[in-house]
C-alpha cells in the first residue's frame, strides 16, 4: 500500500467516523425525547420513583420533576 493510498483510506475512514458519530448523536437525541415523558411503573401499578426530595426513576435513571409541595394545610 502506497502512502497516497494510506492517506486516501485515512480520509475515507475519518468521513465514515464523522457519519457514525452523527448517527449516534441522533440516536441519543431520540432516546432523550423518549425518556422525557417517563411514566415507568412497577407491575403492581406503583410509580417507579425512588428518593426523597429528588426523585429518580428506578428504571431509566431520569431525574423526575418535583411536585409542588404543600407547606401548610
């Protein structure tokens, strides 16, 4: 393999890497959109949230938005 062929192959590989990275980022964005509406529940119907003040979904790991707290009755 000549030096020119190596450089051409390197350019082709870099182009393929860039395309794959763009595809991967698109997949990650799609995953983020899917998990934005996290409504995971356990089989018995309970919500799969764990934690105290900061709730995290036990299934997908997403931080769930805090519910408004009542400070008085």
